[in-house]
């Protein structure tokens, strides 16, 4: 199943909801701000990933949470699915919690993340648009993307090895038992 999402800047995004394909997803915080640099916010995201994968029947194969963006490798466990529902649920959950937190604790950041859309004011935690979605249908592509994801914090100089970044699945793949988010088994 394929559909297009038209954005106001006339860019067309294609999602391919193909049974048997994993999805390599990337999405960013508003204006690439480091909104995921706090443990509190990262835990909101972990919780949202867990809830979205259970609600829409996705397996989580890999992830990394960077200060300003996220990479996920997910696999739909059902034949008919819509990856945009998964993304929307996940992103809305984090945005709502962030907005509520800022309303209570930091009005300056709330104002900074609120944009005017005509007569409306809209809170933006995430960059507009669905982000990046690439279908993965081979083991080579799967392992190449997982390796890329896990090395993101190393390339940025945040840690010396992928396993030291606790906000990714690298530790789980390295055999660690005490991880923040366990991965689901996969067979592609």
C-alpha cells in the first residue's frame, strides 16, 4: 500500500506500507534543537515507543536517541498497516508531555516552541513533516542501517564506543541485560 503526504511547501513524501519490510525511520526535533538532551524527555520517548509498538503491532529492532533527532528500525507484525499512524502516535505523546511540562516549569521555552499559523498558535516539539522513512527488505541493508544508527553517538563525539551510549540498542546487541529498552527478535 502506498500513499502520499502533501506538505505546505509542495514536497511529496512517499510511504510504502509493504508487508515484510522493516522501516528505518528518522525524525528531528523542531529546528534541530537539542530537545532530547534531558533524561526526562528521553524517557517520555522510550515510553511512547513502547506504547506505539504495542498499539500498532510493531517489533522494535534498533534505536538511537540523539539530542536533536531519533533513528528507529521497526517492523510491522501485521500485513496491513500504516507507518504514519505509528509515527503520529509516538510524536504526539512526547509533544503533549513536553508542552505540559513547559506550561508548568518553563514559559520561555514554551513560547520559543510555539509558532503562529494564521490566527492559531501551534506548539512544535518535532520538525514538521514525517521525517525520513526508508523500507528495508534485506539483511545487508538492515545490518548496515543498525550499524549506522549505533555509530551516530560515536561520530558526534558523545561516547567512545556505541555500547557506551545508553540511549540506543547498541548495548542490547552487545549482550547487556540491564538496558532501557529491549529489542524484539527479528527474521528478515
